[in-house]
């Protein structure tokens, strides 16, 4: 007569012990995947809000924003060309990353004396270059840092990132359009920016302006 085998601890002796440890490991792995997603969401939002705000407030994009994007997208373009992936998707991403360079080429090709239509086309290309080039540049940078991130993120999480970034971008544009409701011209000046066309003066400055004009007129009359 043989004795019954004694189950080893954790090998079925304690019901649910293996499931609990497996569930804990799965939760920790999911938490580790969520950290890069949060970093990506925050990073893209930080990169997108200021160009969207300036487009709403000033009606145009500043040269430093486009040139910064051009530098980053050009570096990402070189990386896409040399990465070990199928040729078709690489060429599509490479073309989209060339949008800022296309804007620069159009600026060299279009003279200052050209018609308004050509200028409008250049401005439109600049906006498209920022919107598309920014997204794909950040996308390439993310794939460089986390190569397996795209395959590990569920589809609903990807859509969440897209919706959050799009919402912040649209909200920043609307804040720029309506800057006079919560900001003054002095807020822009003290931060080192020029005055947007739609900004409003602070109440104290608006009241002091007629008095300063009257004082200057009286001094002129005395002379």
C-alpha cells in the first residue's frame, strides 16, 4: 500500500493560489503598459496645444514652431528610411514626415510678389504640415522608444489617446480664438509675445489711455 502523494504548496494544495498570483502578475503587466500610454498622451497634448492656440489667437503659425517640427520630422524621416520594416508602410510614413520640408520648398518657390492664391496655398500647406507632421513625428519617436507599444495597446485605448489629444487641440484652438474672454493684451506682452489682433486691454490701461491723450494735447497747446 502506497501513501497518497502530498501536493506541493502552490501546486493545487491551496485552491485559487495560482490564479491569484497569475492575476497579480497580469495586473502588474497591464499597469506597466499603461505608463507609456499615459506618457504618450501627455507628450502629444503638450506638443499640440501651443500651435493650436497660436492658430486661433493670431490666425497663423509661428516660424519657430514649424522649423522645430521640420527638424524633428527630418530626423524621424531618416530613421524611417533605415528601419527594418516592410517598404510600403515605411514609404507612406516617410512621405508624411516630409510635409514640413514641402512647406519650406514652397516658401522658396513662391516670391513675395505672387498673388494671394499662392500665399493661401502656402499657408494651408503649413497648417497641414503641422497637423500631420506633428502627429507622425511623435508617432515615430514613440515607436523608437517603445517598439512593441502599438501591438500591446488595445484598440479602444488607442482611440482614447486620439480622442483626448484631438479634444485638447480643438479646445486650445477655441481658447486662442476667444482669448479676449479670459486674457488681456498685457498677458501676452509680459510673456514675451506680440499682441493678437483680438486681444483686449486691461481695464486700468483702457481708462488711462484717454487721460494720457488729453494730457499730451494740453502740453501741445501750452507750447
